[in-house]
């Protein structure tokens, strides 16, 4: 198969590239995709440091095991947002999380079907499971009590799994600036959280 050009933004996604990405990931066979429809997701779900779209996929054969849609993330198109994300290493960190840690995460995360990174040309691509059916949090109104409880339980389970793990030191993409504050917590220190608000 000839080398294929990697997209940098949602409008550059083609059927050929989508077929390449999913076949490379072993999700479907080559030339299995008949057509795609790229939907730019609105501001209410667009991340501060991401350009996000949903791609609806139709296949040559009817197979319910194949994803009917995926969500694809790119760096933002705004140069200011790109510079901000780059200063924190945000694009590499998110992509490497899905490559190296998501599969071992003790909490449910979207499946990553395909990832591509070319730091020199500033290309970062994540093709993720479409979890549009999950209940989103509303930034304007905040979380309900039950949503907050679920979030705190998930966060604590995730952090508890990796807490004080020496293995994290081996990941070169892992930021070091937070480690001193983490190690500053006392072993016998306690944090009390009281949750109030809507149910």
C-alpha cells in the first residue's frame, strides 16, 4: 500500500485514510469502508486544546462488530492554543497515555483504535471509541451529587492504582513538575471532602 498522507484537521479526513487507520489497527480489513461522514463537534463538547470530530462509517459488509462511528482528536487549529498545549506537552501526553497506560487503567476509558504522532511536523491523531451515548457533564450548571460521587470514586481509584508507583518514573513523556507536590503529601495525612449540591 502506498504511503498515505496523515490529516491535520477534521476536513482533511478521507475515506481512504479512515480505511487505512482502521485496517492498520486490525479493526477491519483493507477496503472494508464504503463511505464516511465527518461531523465537526460543536463548542459544547470541543476541548480547549483539541479539534474534535465524529466520523460516521458505512462498510461494504454489514458487520455489527465494527464501529459505526469514531471520534477523532487533533491539536487545535488556533496557533495560540497550539502553543499553549505544546508548552505543557499536552498532545504527546494524551496520545502516550492511550498507547501505554489506558489499557492498564483500573477505570473505563474510551478505546483507542488508532494513534499517530509526528512531533517534527506537529501531527497528533487519536481515533477513539465514540462514547456519545454516555451522559456528559454540563459545564454551565456543574455536576449533580451522583455525578460528583461517581467522578470522585473513579479519580481516587485511578490515582490509588498508580500512587507512588516507581514505574511512572520510566515514562519520559510523564511530566515531572507535579512530582514534588505529590511527594509532599504526608503518608498519614487525611483529606476530607464534603459534597453538597443537586442530586
